[in-house]
């Protein structure tokens, strides 16, 4: 079997993959990205990330693709389904994305950026300013609705436990077992939004989640806080901007966006709307799952997935290409 890496095979990959490669000398591992792309038609397994659709279309012998992160909305699902290609992803960075979500939430409620900037100019708030009506908010005791109930959402629920929050989630499909830390499940989206003080989206981008949250849904979030660490396009772009500008949403912490820089492009605003001009938004450049520790965990999970596949064992992170998650 020929296994090719389109991901850059750096020292971290080398450290974790070498033992696997030594255990399976009967398989050929090609770790040079350029060689893999050049000979793409000859590989049976690919380990890689975001590639042009044409790359996968040329990979006619590929039986399995291993993605070293969660998102798979960039893959040509129909091409894979037509060919019977299996896809496996990694949830190794879930706890780190959850940490970023909590950081964005606390930054919003704690007015961290606003107070930092004001105090840098000598302006005080709270007891030294205008008193109790000019201070920050706590999330203690709030109701948090998680959109999605996957690995990221479950980590967020765990992190919220010390704050005594009531944590519920929204799902389309019925759950047989409610994950630990989640107090209830809603299958009706408006109801899930209405009960919340805080809404955190962890949803992947699929045809069913694209623009799931639009103007009508955002109107139910009057005075509430929204955090998005899932995918930007789950929330309709213009509707979100207007909800923040008009004060329907109290605040938002956003890590996933609508516009991204091309390779080598240094300046690129994250939306066609000026979110950066709004005082009630905390912007983050889609780095929730992009830390050294998260990268290592994703590599470990990917290598474990590949090992299970080579041994003919069930692989725990297989993607449903019909659902795209």
C-alpha cells in the first residue's frame, strides 16, 4: 500500500510517525509533499489537509483520506462517495477550541479589551469610575446553549461547570445518551435560543447548517451573547453584523469567519462588513484549534487512526460524508 502525505511532514510528524512506519515496512510511506502531489494517482491512502478539488479528483487509487483536524467541508464529498473513499478526521484539538470559546466569552462579559484600552488612557470603571452600573458581567449562573453536542461542545460544558452555568445543547438528531455536563437537549432551534443567556456555536459547516442562524434567529437573542468557534457561515454574515450594530446582540466573540487571506496575503479583513469597527465584538483569527499542544494532539490522533486502519481495526473518527461530520 502506498501512503502519501500532502501535509508538511515536519519534525513533529516525523517524531510520531516514525514508529508506525518502522512497524509496517511492507507499506511505502512518502512524506515529501511535492512527490505526493506529483504522483497523486499512485497512492492508496492520503494524509493531508486542504487541497484543491482537482488534487482529489486525480487521486483515482485512493481508498482513504486522513485529515489531521476536524473540519472536512473542503473535501469533495460526492467524488469520494462515488468512489467509495473513506475519510477520517481528528478531534485532538477539541479541548483547545473549547478553551478559546471560553476565553472569548469571558473577554466579552468581562469587557477585558474595553477596560484595558480605557485604563491605558487613564479612564477608570467600576468603584473608581461611575460605580456599580459601570462594571463587567459575570457568567455565573447563566444558561448557556451550545449549538452542537460534539467533542468541542462537551469540553465547553466541562469548562463551564465551575461557573454553575446551566448548559443545554441544540441538536437536529435525537441523542440516545446525554453527554456528561450537559443538562438538557433541545431539538427545536428557536426554543434552544430563547432559553439562553449565552449561545456558543460549535457546528460544522454542512448544507443543513449553512446560514442556520439568520435574521429571525438572531432576533431571539436580544441582550444575549454569541460566541462562534464552529464555522462562520453557520451564521448569516450580514444578519450577524446588523444584529451587533443595532444592539440586538449584546456582544459576540468570533473565531470563525467569512473571508480568509490567500497564501502570502498579509492584510485581509475577515468579512465584507466592518465588524472591526463595532465596540461589542471580540475578533479572533480562527486560531481556536491552532496551538502547539493542539497540533501535537491532532497528529497523535491521526497516527492512531492510520494505525487502526492499517491493522484492519475500526477507526473511531470516520466521517459520514452524507452529513459531512
